[in-house]
């Protein structure tokens, strides 16, 4: 009986370790490192790699934006992204599913998050001169 419990505990530990590994994989490799605020507030919907596939995304329609979709994202200005992050997606006439983070993130933190999002775009984002 005691033995069996030990085996279960081991199996559980292995499961936790492997799933944590998969979770971290999105930000590994050559991917840019996400600011801590992004990991805390945005990953549940946008996913660790910004692909719009976070655990909460399944319940959403429309889906959280795929932040790696450069074809779309590169056409959005910093001002638009900042407005969405600060005041919510409805502020840019998008789906109202994303609330604003203006009370949780200061301007510097929002700027850092926007800069990080710009690094995710494929094709690459070219800042306007
Ligand atoms: C509750 C889920 C949810 C959370 C949490 C969330 N978002 Fe979103 N986000 C969305 C959805 C849904 C959209 C797409 C709206 C649409 O396409 O109509 C979106 C759109 C966006 C866009 C695209 C704006 C554009 O111009 O099209 C950006 C950028 C973005 N989110 C960044 C963030 C950042 C940064 C955070 C964390 C501070 C965050 N989101 C947190 C759901 C979420």
C-alpha cells in the first residue's frame, strides 16, 4: 500500500515537471523574453508565445489576437496597441473581450509590453521612421 502511494506521487511529479516544461517552451529557443507583466496578465489569453492560444482562449469568440501575425499586427500603430492594452479592445472597436490594463500597468510597463509584442511579428515589424 505504502509502495503504491510512492509510485503515484512519483508519476504525479513527473507529470508536473513535464507540463511545466511544455509551458516554458514557448518562451525558450530564440524567442524574445516576455516581460513579467505579459506573463502575468496576457498569457492566459494570448499564450506564452503570443499566438492567441492561452488556456482561456478556448472560451473566447473572437479568439485573442495572434500577436505573431505580422500581416495584421504590423499594420497597427503603437498608439493603437497602447490604447487596446490601456483601455481594452473595445477602445479600438474590437471585440470587448479584452479589458484594459491601465489601472494595473504604468506607461513604462505598457511600452515594454508593446516593444515585446513587436518582436513577435512574422514577417518582422519595421518601425516607421
Ligand atoms: C480575456 C482574454 C485577454 C487577455 C487577458 C488579454 N487579451 Fe489581448 N485580446 C483579447 C482578444 C479577444 C483580442 C481580439 C479582439 C478582436 O479581435 O476583436 C485581443 C487583442 C489584443 C491586441 C490586438 C489589438 C489590435 O490592434 O488588434 C493586442 C496588442 C493585445 N490584445 C494585447 C494584450 C496584452 C498586452 C495583454 C496583457 C496586458 C492582453 N492582450 C490581455 C483577449 C485578451
